[in-house]
């Protein structure tokens, strides 16, 4: 079969060298159908893939079937969004500025059961939270006498081209209508944590995510650590230790956002903490410029995780 997929790139000619354990389909925010991913992997000689859609396992059966047909090893996965400032996760700091970039904490699950009740429950909980939170903030603002409609926020968000509507858009409307001098001012006066129009977001804690992934029979890996926006290496290590203590199995070392020095740093950190490594492109189809397979993750990474999973499920 490899002869059918000749490439001018010598590295790509070897069918068994690489895997890609992080990608998205139309089941979340990717542009390729789950069933289309296997053929792309095959065409670039990536021999194992994990589909890791945001907060859903919906695409897994179709992707698994396509992979089986083309002889690609398939890892049923998920990527769960967690609270990047969960209690106790970061070292205590004196001040938290309202304009501090919050960071992102995503946990990948590998080898999960797509029909696991706890994962499905999380999926519904997150959908509900997304749908309910913004309108609630608007109602809170209206209750304070602010003349604002949710449609104004939606229109502004649509104009900015983003798919996810959030507080920054609400802040912009408040500025535009003269209720605040700046976005920071809008957060400080109305919509920041603890302010009168604030509405708590129902987010998963990292521990809940790790437990749910384990409950679904999977292994948990911290996705793209760089996106945590840690203040320094000490904070990164602090966070990683908390996650390891919560049961984390691995760290995503290779990722499109990681420079070679970061890959090296995260690899060493994983080793020091006794964690496995994972890696992937975070391919989203044509929505982003990152190509499948571009993180050049050695197939060994997949083999090691599979081996650990086999032992884990035998427990
Ligand atoms: Zn992510
Ligand atoms: Zn992702």
C-alpha cells in the first residue's frame, strides 16, 4: 500500500513514522467531516490519529469506521475546556488585574468510550452554560438600568468574525454606548468577577475533567501548556504538579504553538514529573492554517500511550 502514496518528501515516504493525536472535525469547530480525516492522514502517511473535538464525542464512531477501512490506528478522544484559574491550581498572587489575559486550560482524553454517560453529561452542561450565560449578564445589566440588548452584542460579535460570543463583546457595547470609558472600565464597573452584572460561568475544574476521562476509560493529557499563560516557569511547574496530583497521565509536548525550545522544556518537565507525552497538530481543517501531521509526532508517542492505556484498562 505505501507505494500508492508516493511522496517527494523522503520523510513522508515512510508510512509508520508519525502520528497526530490532536485534531478537530465538524463535530466541534473543524471544517472536515469526521469520516474525511482518515483519508487525509493516509495521504500524508500519518499512521495513527486521535480525533479530539471540543467537549463532544459525537464524531468518534464515523472517524473510527473510516480509519478502520484505511488501516489507520484510531484513538477515540475528546478535548475538555476547564477553568484555567480553578481554586488551588496556581500559586497565590497578591493582585489579579481585571485585564489579565486569562489563559486556556484544555485537557485531552485518549481512548475514551464515546458513549460514556459522564462525558455526555459534560457535553450537555457546557452547551447549556454557553447558551445561558451571556443573556443572563445582559439581564443583570438591564436590571441595573443599563440600556443594552443582547442583539447588539451578537451583531458586534458577528462583525468581528468570531464564533464565540463573550464578555469582551459586551464590554465593547458598553463602551460604545457610553456606559464605560474602556473595556477594562466595563469589567471593573459591571461585568468583571464579583461586579454587579457578573454571572459565574459553569466550567469544569481540571480534576473533574481528569476524573471524567478516567471514568470513560481514557488517559488524560494537558493540551498545549503554552496557552495556560503562566507567569513564569515556577508557575508552570506548580500547575503541572497540581494536575499530576489530580491524576493527569500525560502532557502535550508537540503542538503547533510550541517552539522547539518549548518542546524540549515540556519533555523534560514531563519526565521529571513522571508523566507521559502526547503530541498533535490541533488541525482544524481550513479554518486555521495548521496542516494535519505538521507537528511531526513520532509514532512511538502513540505506541506508548496505547500500551499505558492497555495496562490502565486492565486494572
Ligand atoms: Zn485546545
Ligand atoms: Zn484542540
